[in-house]
C-alpha cells in the first residue's frame, strides 16, 4: 500500500491520525463533506472521522474529617477522584461512578465547580474537565484502581501538581470560591 500521510493538527494524538478507513481499509482523504468543512473521510464507504475532545470529570469529595485524596503510583503526588466520561454517560453519572471505583465511596453531587480545558499532547489528547463538589453519603473508603486513598483535613491538603490539571483546578475553585 502507498503511504498517504494525511496532515493532522498537532492537537490530534497519534492514535487518531488515521490514514486508512477503519471500516473498509480504503485510503482516506480530506475534503469538504459536511457544511463545506474539510474532514478526513472515506470516499469508498462514506465513513467520516469526527474526533472530539476527551471529556473527563474530577470531584472534590467531602467526607467526615476532610476531603478524599488519591495517591496514584505515577509519582505526581496526590490527586482527586476522576476519570473519562464514557460514551452516552452524563458527567454527573461519571463523577459518581469514578468516585465509587477509585475510593469505595458513594457520593451525591453537591454542585458544579465549572469546567476547564487542557491540550494534552498525548493520551487522552485535548481534554475538557467538568469539575464537581460531592459529598460522601455511603460506602466505605478503600483503595481503588488509582492507588491508596485517604481523608485529609481541608487545612492540610497539599498543593496539587499543575501536571494534575483537573485536580489542581478543581481544588482552586473549591478552596478559593
């Protein structure tokens, strides 16, 4: 097969830089197909690449004695519970699910803390964070898929690494309304 090398924006992560159709394997091209906007598409089967920014949630979880912190093994220090919103899932549902998976706690969303955007050059790519304040209403604290968890008094919460963009921004909005 001939190499095509369709040009992609630097904002598109490598895993989304298709050269051949994932449906029929025909060579892709970029040209206007909808609303005169040039898009990557397959002239053979009609598949259109519509890559969207990743949507994630981050929650500041209030529990008896403080807020819940995670300690992932990546060496970036503590973070707040969160993760990717699954296809068809409401952000509030994703926040509740992620907190349960990562901490063992059942929560109720108290309020939105807004949203934030960061253009990660690698996975998951450009990301929109939807930020929440939540309150623990059940379950029991246990280590989840993101490492050890603890409840930390609000006054002792360490400064989050700016590399943990979602946690850093959510904490700033929660602690400095």
